């Protein structure tokens, strides 16, 4: 799935979890956000903003009663998304 900041691939999906491989584009960063029905755990090597000339990758593990993409509450909206 492509997003303004990069893309992600779902690596594994179950009834109460999802694992994603996230790619952040060069000079991009993720918006600050939270979810009502799940928690997310990220393995990040060096911050959430990519100021290098190479993409960086992280793994996101979601767990909760709902792992859909439409429960995002954006605390910071860098890309003007609803």
C-alpha cells in the first residue's frame, strides 16, 4: 500500500494482530497518530524522520480488537490526509 510518506506490506495477519514492513521514503517522516482499538510496536533503528538519501525500513506489530486502517486519530497531519 502506497502512502505519501512511503509504503507498507502486510507480512502476516491474524484475528487480533497484523505485522507490517514499512518503508519510509527519502526525506519523509510519519505523522504522529494513535489508534482507538489497537496498539502498535515499532522496531526503529534511528528515529521516525528519514533525512538520508536512502529509504529506511521498520517493522510494525499491531495487536488489538481491530487492525483496520480506518481508526487512525492523527495528532499531527503532515500530508493533509483525512
